[in-house]
C-alpha cells in the first residue's frame, strides 16, 4: 500500500492524503450495500410473517407467489429481473447495487422466512410488523448511501420521470397503486401494516440516510444517494 508523501506549504510540512482513504470508503460502501440489501430482505420477511400488510411491491410478489406456487423471494428475483429489462427502452444504466438488488433481497427474504416460526398471536405479529418497518428504514439508509445505483423498481420510476416529464411523485404513485391493486387481486396481503409502512418509511429512511452517509472522496462533507434525486426514497 502506498504511503502518503510529505510536501511543504508555507515552509511547513503537509502530509498528502493517504491512498488508503478511498479504499476504506469503497470497503465501507460495499459493506453497507450488501448489509443493506440483506437486511431489506430480512425486514420484508418479518412483514410477511406478521401477516398484517406488506409494502406495495411485496403485495404483488406475494400475490404472484400464491398464483405460481413459487416462494415470495424467488418471485421477487424474477420480477426484479423483468423490471430491469424495462430499463432498456428507458435508457437507464444499472450499477452494482442494481444487479445485486435483484438477487440478494429475494434470497435474504426466503432465508429469513425459513428460520421464522409461524406467528399466530397478535402479541407476536405486532412486534414483528414494527420491527420489520424499522429495520426496513435502516436497510434503506444503508443501501442508498452506499451509492452503487438504484434498485430496479426505483430505476423504473426515475426512468419514466425522465422520459415522460411527469413528476417523480406521480410516477411513483401510479406504479405503486398498480402493483398493489394487481397484487391484492392475486391474493397479496393489504392491511394496517401497509398503511403504517406508507406513512413511516419516509421519515425513518431520512433519519438513517443521514446516519449512514459516507464521507465524500472530494470533500469533508457527506453525500447521500449520489446522482439519485435526493427527494426520492429509493427502495430496492
């Protein structure tokens, strides 16, 4: 590893930035990326186990799982890959986080569900729901601040925004209403958890975005979500 070299400024020695600093940032970002994606899948599994309502895309995933007999994690992977194909006409470019999202979230969801016991009592289901929502916020903060690209579903949203000129809020609303309605028609779970998730994920994600922001390589400040529009909550 290269060591920092000393230069002079005003007669006083000044140490040049260490070459290991970018490496440390990259290592931290990779850890945050995969920890965030795995935690996102695990937190989604808690919501599934609670049975009190899912986030919009998992309503669709669960409905398709009921229809096909596949696990919800496998369906999540298939849907993520299909959505990624829609990036082609929208001229979106995937990043490492985009491709990793397709596989890691679904695998982590199925793995966590395999470990969780059946939850039948509200005494168990309500804490599972609350833990799932909070951990989903943590996962969102970890994943976005890693700055390796948006998830397939959010890239679809921002791509439609750029191609149509319509607001991101409108694109997100149209997409999520469509997937929730389709998922519910197929047997996906909508409930109090869906509403609670909708009203709380924004503030939670914003809190953890600030908490996990990685220092910028060019300045001493922090960067949140890189080139991604800051007003968008990028869910995997």
